[in-house]
């Protein structure tokens, strides 16, 4: 199989079997392919790499030490669930920052940029037919980057970018955890674009974008609460 490129340009062929397993699993977690709570089947990973389960088990131990994986007796290894408090803080902050940045950017967005945003949203809608949360998340990030790209306040853009990076660190493929939110999100995107096109009041645009982020947060918190109740 083709392994992801190593950080710093390391030659994948020179990695140990444990390092190969570590990189494969961590890259899938980072991309969202392995969603929070996903059970890691050692034999399946070993078969994918063409190795025994021994180096895979060692890689799992390393990932557990790094906080990406948890291990439960009689259950096995799972992708670590997102830290609820960190995600809550990040999404609340991003809702305010991204809402403001989009409202400030709105008057400067060109017809071409709005067309690009619509195209991205249409691609997101297409993923709903056979839902791919990873692809949906990638497109979602591109969509929001397009809408804030013209914000004249560069300091605000820097702050938004920092929060996006934090979400990425928290493994924000939330749509794998709350797939029912995806269709709603697409509809909200369409409304945001329409309001920008018709020159709606900036305060209203800011409110739409802020509520868009907070609604996703609410879906996650409700799903997480239900999971806690089920697990008891």
C-alpha cells in the first residue's frame, strides 16, 4: 500500500513496521477517516500493512500515550473521543469570530467567489447520497475559507485561522459523529450565500453564520449526551 508522506520528508521504505502502523493510524485519525469512538481492529490494520499484529499493537500503545487512542478492557482500542470542553470552547469562539469575519467580508466577495462557494456546497450536497464525512468536512472547510477570504481585518482572519487549526487538532470530522447534521448544514450554507448575494444587513449575516456553527455544536453535545446515557 502507499503510505502517507512522512513529516520532514522521511523515506517511508525506511520506517520500522511500528512506525508504519503509527503513521497509517494517526493519519486516518487526523483526516477524520477514523472518527471518534471508532474501534481499531488490530488484525485488519495488520493485514492492510502486510505485517503481524505485534507492531500494530505497539503503535496503538504509542498512540494511547499521545492521547489519540484509548484502550478499554474487554473492548479494545478506540479512537479517543473529542474533548467535550475543548470542542465547546473552540466552537463558541469560532462562532463569534467566523460570524464577524464573514459579515465583514460579504461586501467584498466577488460573483466568482460566491459561485465557487455555491459549487462547493453543491459538492457537499452530492456527498449526502452516499455520505462521506471526510470529504464533507474537507469541502466544508473550503466553503468557509472562501466566505471569509475577503475580510479586510487581517488580525481577525488570523484569529479565525487559529481556531480552525484547533478544530483540526481536535479531529473535527464531527459529521461522522452527527451525520444527521450534514443536510441541515448544506441548507444553511445556501441561505448564507443568498443573503450575501442580495446584500443583506451585515448584522443578519453575522447572526446566520454564528448560529450555523452553534447549531452544529448543539447537535454534537446532544449526541454525546445520548452516547453517555447509552454507555451507562
